[in-house]
């Protein structure tokens, strides 16, 4: 797979989501989600999107050689994208509830090894999900300041005025546009897709319930869990992420941090897989090869 990742334009192929259309999967306990699956013969990699987005945020990964060499799977969380709204919002629209979805999906896949990757909220979900999944051999996170206490929530996230939109039931369009300013500079078309996911294709209760649960401290000690599980973790960080504190990310002490350090993306923001897809895909590919073929 040397030199497998080619330069990419500012927009993925128009038919990429027709090539990998979402299909519904029943995970039991009144939990049904939509997912995209490349169905490749390679190792399984599950990618989890951020708050109020969908599997469409991984267009550059599905539209790359990664999709041929790995079995890429990305689901729409309950109440997001093409997934139905949660049957029990108070249960399902929380980090714990979303993590249970990932656990059920991995168990249903019944594969010996899997890598989990998550962006922003997706990263918190991935960490909690891996707690009881022995098949997880590594995780990668970006835009995710690992939480360990109520104080870490304030230390890890930078509160610009627009960040409140992530937890509002009905943010204004102007607030949402501000979240994706970096992406708009690269591709207005992709910005419009993300805004559509946020405002039209996400159950507004998802943000409200999530905000209440996080405010009530309903999250695990993610740093302790990663240290206890002792599996490799790759952390990517955009140096101009408007929502995540770089100093906090660098203060984290993790025993099996991939390559021994945080992987920096200079002058890139929160959505690395969209803002700098070529470098992101290269580093993701390198991590996956280390996990699956060089253990």
C-alpha cells in the first residue's frame, strides 16, 4: 500500500454516497441505525462522526484507496443522518447510549480485530465503547480532549461564542455556519452538506439531551480507561482547532500513545478528515498498518 494515497480535490466524488449507500441495521433493544460499509476484504475500521453530523463527514475517506484496503464502516448515530430518531432519547442521546450502539455493532460484526476512530463527540463515544470490547486493538481520536473530571471539560474545550450551538436544540443558521468557517474556506459545497446535517438531518433533542447529560457529569474517566486497557491510541490534533485546547491535549499522559506523541496538523482546525484529507488519510493508513500488520 505504499504511495496509495493520492492528492485530493476540495470535494469528494459526486457519486461516492451512491456507491456506498446507507442501509438500516437492527441492533436490538429498539435501536436501529443507518450505516455505510465498503465491504472490502481488509481489516475492519469503524469511524464515528461528531455532534449533529453523519457518515457523510467521512466522504474523503470513502472516496480514497483506504476504502479498498480496509473495510470502512461509518454509521449515523441515532437521530442523525439517515438513522431513525431514538426510541428512548434520554437513554440513547448520551455518550453512554451512543457507546452502547458501537458495542452492539462490533458484537454483531463478530470480527476478531477492529479499530475504532472518532471525531469530536465520536471520539468520546469510541473511548467509552472500547471498555468491554476485547476485539478493539487500537483507537484513533481527533478533535477530542479526553475527559477525566468535570474540570477537564472546561480545560479541554475552548468556549468561543459559537460552541454553544453544539448543545442547543435550535441554534440559528448563523451560529451553525460559524462552526464550519474553516471548511467554508476550503469548500462551500462541503460546508453546506454539514450545515444540512446539523440543521435538517439531526433530531434537535439529541443536542439538548447530550448537553444535559454532560453537564450532569455523565461521562467516564477516559484517561484512566485508556491507561487501563493498554491499547495503542493515535491522537491527531489541528493546531488551530477553535474548540479544543492544544495545551490540554499535550498535557495528557497516555502509556501507549502512537509514535510517542500527539500527531499535529499545522494550521488545520477541528475536522481534520475534511480540512486536510490527504495528510489525514496518510496518517490513518500508517496507524492502521502498525495495528494490523506490525503487532
